[in-house]
């Protein structure tokens, strides 16, 4: 329980919490569904549940993975997941797919992905929540991550595609952020231009089997590019690896120890950040930023729901678009409407 246990847990949800803590995958799925629900009643229950589970969270290795569609994310994650399970870990895979919230279609989330991994008791795979904005989706994914941690999954992988802000979002909720790249000329330039490379703690060139020479060349170029960037940490210079996630043995684990090498790198990163105190600082910073994101989102939605604002907003939005009023004047007017959002803020 936290220091502010203001929300009681109902009997049904107490049972759900026990199920989660026991690591039951059905309970985990049910708890995440509750968290993802937009119904106010469910949100209250979800808040109480999370509050209750909080002491059991925070112990997992939180890994973010990004890369363009087709780079091999699901192939890589499945191979990594199977390898980790073989070495005694329990692995949860969550996805943030910004495309699903914008278009209703999904680049990441179909169920046929990671078939072998999804059949394992020691794995839990959850596609992206589809409702709401990216902010909302990210919020739900963070909460899903906590539930998985409370259920004893000791490795949480959050996967995303490089659309919009999603990479920054995932880097902002994980301990180690991995960029998967294709060894195509120009691909690394694009990632550098977009600023994704600066977020990466580890860069991996996948599909090295297709053209090993090109993969080595691309890795070399990436190393030079990274050497020129100011590293985000004083204690870690992002390494560049190349792997072939698709070259599997019958157990589903790639031959040649690719995943073991990758995981050893992840563990070295964790050790460097733990010893320097950076991991704890990073998580504190992420928790504060998350709180402010929730406050911003809450204020914004309450502001929009104010009757005076709801009445004025369409007109003023039009006027700003037409250039007949300035954005600053319109914003000032909305913020100063009587019966205003912040005068009498009601939290429900
Ligand atoms: P995602 O969209 O990033 O999740 O990519 P997928 O994991 O679905 O992979 C896209 C395609 O690339 C699939 O046909 C995979 O079989 C193939 N693929 C993935 N990794 C490798 C690899 O290391 N080598 C080769 N040759 N193909 C791969």
C-alpha cells in the first residue's frame, strides 16, 4: 500500500489482486482490461487495484524496443523471449502502437505474431490498447507494465514502431532502450536525423545473415555516428551489435548465441547504471514526468468538459484557423472564461 491509501479495494478486486500476485495470466489479462477501460467506474477500481499492487512493482528489467515495420521486432522479441525463458526468466511483452489509436488499424498488434512465445506459460503478450490518444495509450501501457511486474514477470519488453512521439514515450518508461535497424544504406541516416539514435542505449542491426558485409559496414558507420553524439550517460557508450533473429534452432532460439550476447549487453548496461546510481535517478525522473503527464491530461480533459469552454471552443478554433483572431487571444479568452475549469476543479 502507498502512503496515500485513499481508495478501498472491493472484494472482487481483492481476489483479482491475489490472482495477479500469484502470476495467473488470466488475472493479469483481466486486470489490464480493467485498467484500459474508459468507464469512470472501472477507472476508480483500476486506480485502487494499482495502488494495492504498487509494493510488488518495480523489480523487473524494463526493456524498450523500436524499429520500422519489417525490421524484425516480433522475430527478435520471440527469439529473445524463448531464450530468456530457457534461462529461468518470465517475460511480458507489451506494445505501444500509435497507428492503432489514429487509424483503428494496427501495425503491431495482430495475434498471430510470436506464436511460439505466446504458447509459453512463462510469457505474457499483450497487444497495444487501441483507445484514445498516444498519451492515453502510453498511460495504459505503463499501468499494464506495473501489473505484469506485480505478477512476477521479471523482464518487461515494451515494443513500438517509429511513428510520432512513440519512441520518446517508450524510452521514457523503460530502463534500456534498444533500436533495431536494417543494414540498408541510408536507414541509419534516417534514424540519426529523427533523433532516435540519441535515445538508444543499444543499437542492433538485424538480418545480418542477408548480407554480412553490409551489416558490418552499417554497424561501423553507426559506431562512428554514435561516437560523435554526446552520450546520454557518463557511464555508458551505446554499443552496436549485429544479429540474425530469424536463424533459429528447433527450440526457437537463434543459433550462434546471438540472444545470449544481446542479453549480456543489456545486463552490462543495467550494471553500469545501477553502480552509478543512474538507474534509480532515471526511474525517479520517469515517475515525476509520468505524474505530470497525468496531471496535464486530466486538466486538459476537465477544461474541455467545462460548459462555457465547450460552448466557446468551436467558434474560437474556427476563428484561429481563419486568422480572424490570434492563438494567444483565443487561448487567453478560453482560460479566463467565468465558471472556469481551475476555479472550481472537481475531480471525479
Ligand atoms: P516487425 O514488423 O518489425 O515485427 O518484423 P517481423 O518480425 O514481422 O519480421 C519481418 C520479416 O523479416 C519476416 O518475414 C521475418 O521472418 C523476417 N526476418 C526477421 N528477422 C530476420 C533475420 O534476422 N534474417 C532474415 N533473413 N529475415 C528476418
